[in-house]
C-alpha cells in the first residue's frame, strides 16, 4: 500500500488527502499515517507549509486553506526505489 501511494505521488498530479484515500480505498487518517511513514523512510519530503496567499499557485484548486495542507514531494531516494521495483521491459524474440 505504501508503494502504491508513493507511485501516486510521483505522478506529480496534485491530490488532496481525501482524493488519495478514495483512490487507495482507505480512510484519510491512514493516508496521513502512510505519508508520515514514507517521510520517515526518506522517500518523501514535506515542503514548508503553504502560504496564505495562494494566488498563482499551481496546486491551489485541490487545497483547503482551512486545513493548512502540506505539499509532499518524492525524494531522490523515493524515485530510485520506484525505478528499482518497476518491471523491466522484456526483450522480444522473433521466430525465424
């Protein structure tokens, strides 16, 4: 489940906690716990809390100012992990 969440975050589409919870079919508190776990493992990093003035922010639509959301980014360690577990393309052999 942690890997699935990490993959979702690596897609670089902004998502709210409720959206992630729905995609993963879990409750939002579990998403918070998984984000914290991925951060503790070094696969994610939280950016500084968003500023009140969101004008011009690319992710302002899914944000909820009342919640003071965190913006999470996948670290190089997280990206390396995802590359390491991605299936390798199989060589195609022709029959002649």
